[in-house]
C-alpha cells in the first residue's frame, strides 16, 4: 500500500527535492496536499505534474490565479489560511514541513496536533517555539523526523545511542561564501554575493543565514530541541566541503559521524523511507578518493557575530530564541532589499534581543504565545530598520 505524503512549501528548494523523490518512487508514494506561499503559476505547474489530492496557497489574493490555472484539471484547490489548514487536515502518512521561516509554524503545528509523522525542514518552527512544539509533539503522538542535513546526519550517527552518553555533538558549517573574506569586504557584501552558497543549492533566506552563520546558530537551537541536549554539549566546526554533516563524540572517546554528498534528497529520502533506504536517481555517490581532503577549522565569531548572538540566545533560553528568530527574518529581508548592510543583520538582531530580554523572560507556553511575541518583535524590528542602516 502506498504512503500519502503532503508537502508544505512544495514549490521551494526542499519542496522540489521532495517531489522529485516522490515522482521517482511513484509506486511507493501518492501525493496528498501540496501547499505553497503565493506563486500560483509554480504551484499549478507542480500540481499538474504530481496530481495531488489538494493544492493550496497561503496568499488568498493568489487564489483566483491558482483556480484558473487548474481549471479542468479536477484538482481541488484553495487559497488563504483556511485552505492551508484544509490541506493539512487531508489524510497523510508523512507531512514534509518545508515552508521558509516562522510562517511554517502554524501549519506544521496543525499537522503535529493531528499526530502526523512530520519530516521537519522548517527549523524556524523549533527556534520560535521549540519547547511548546516538542511538548505538543509528545502530547499528540506526532513523530518528528529531522530533514535538516546536520540533524538528519546526527540522527543517523546516534544509532540507538543515548543522549546521556554523548560528550559532544558537533554540527558542521560550510562557512558560507564569506568564509575567507576579510571583515571590511564582508561589510560591503551585496545580497547576490551573500546568496552564492559554495556547496548547497537552497532558497534565498537560508542562503543569507548561511552567509552570516545565523543558520548554524538556528541549527544549534534546533539540535537542542530535537535531541534534548543542552548548549554546553553542542558545538560547531567549519568544514568547507560539506561532506561530513554532523559528529557525535561519545563519553568513551568513540566518534560517529554522518557523511553524504551535499544533496538534500539524501536526508529527505531517509525521512520518507521510514526505515527503508530509497535509491536516488541522478544522485552522485560519495567517493572520498576523488573528493580528496576533508578540512576543518574553527568558526570565527568576530567576522560572523550572528553565531555569537545565537549561542547567547540558546544559553539565555526563555523567549530569547523566539525574539532572535523574528528579528533575523526582518533583518534578512531588509538586507535582501538593500535597506541595511550585511552586518546590519547582526546589529538589528542583537538590538532586538537586548530590547526584549527583560520583557520576555520565560519560554512561550504555547505556539500562540510564541507567535504573538514573534509578531511584536517583527513590528519593532521593521521600525528599527532605518536606524540600523544609519548605524551600519
Ligand atoms: N533548502 C535547503 O537545502 C534547506 C532548507 N532548510 C529549511 O527548509 C525550509 C525551506 O527552505 P527552502 O526550501 O530553501 O525555502 P524556499 O524559499 O526555497 O521555499 C519556501 C517555500 O515555502 C513557501 N511559502 C512561503 N511562505 C509561505 C506561507 N506563509 N505559507 C505556506 N508556504 C509558504 C514558498 O512558496 P512561494 O514560493 O509561493 O512563496 C516555497 O514553496 C527553511 O526553514 C529552511 O531553513 C533546511 C535545510 C536545508
Ligand atoms: C543543507 C543544509 O542543511 C543547510 O542548512 C546547510 O547547513 C547550509 O549550509 P551552511 O553549513 O553553510 O549553513
Ligand atoms: Mn542545515
């Protein structure tokens, strides 16, 4: 019997890698709902290829374009928040959560409340509302499978080991496009330069996060929630080849690691396989002899202050990660549209963390509270953008 897979963020980078795998293994999977943000043409094209049970866009105003593009196809569709929730409510064995940003939290949490198996790429859900999210996953019997390459590699490296036996869990970072750049050059970097990731093909927001190393900061917080491990036993190391994705040093000195070519279909296939290993057509097998050297170096928090800010938010706990994530999303969007320089991102995020630290001390009790804090910090950060520009 085939498994039904719903994809949130279907038209994005992770969404496309997922539907590529679903198409390759059409006998094993059927497509439940496909959900996108606002790109009606892209979702309609994908829906015509994949024949889902339902297609939905978050942006209500894009609904008529989607409906028109799917006229005569027989594919039910809709737009707006209710349509997205209707998509989530459709029967599914696996929900791939691949919306970008905290916008993914509500639909992913709705799937979680239905007790679904969730292949989670949307790390911002965990950064925004990690405690409540993981608590509700347990409460509603939802299984969370990590898609993020480092966390998936770490889950595989864990085997049946115990978290209490871990001495150190290390996430690798490619170092991003500015790994070897001097601080002055980074300060003047353009959005196009920041988006030129050296090893992975990804969406715009995560590309900028990788360039600032905020992505690795988000991932430390993600690992804390996924594995239930505290900050003191979490580490980051720069590994420019992106072949080793995560390492676990055990208390007896043994180290297990997860390796693969930098292709997101590998961790996605691991999640979709639910214990079976799926073949990936057109995948490049890892060949260490031709790869040559695997190199490692420490992360430089002076040139990449976002990593320092994220570590501080993780150490502080409470609502600090919620605040940090919201400010970062506004700052990244401001950088992309040219409103602030690259280091304006770290500056704005740090100011937001300082501003809100005394206001929100404890962790959000539920997802609704997390989203309320998120909205308040976004509004404040938007107001602060011109000041950040002057300061930068
Ligand atoms: N790309 C990668 O290799 C990796 C990504 N991740 C994580 O996965 C997530 C997705 O990343 P990526 O695929 O790169 O992002 P993309 O920007 O490529 O895709 C984002 C997707 O989300 C959709 N979307 C945007 N806003 C909404 C909304 N409000 N409701 C529903 N859908 C929405 C977009 O639709 P539309 O285009 O119509 O707006 C698009 O389908 C992120 O959290 C990222 O950190 C983690 C590891 C690796
Ligand atoms: C593919 C993936 O998992 C990304 O999150 C990746 O980690 C980004 O590369 P960086 O290591 O440069 O952040
Ligand atoms: Mn990652």
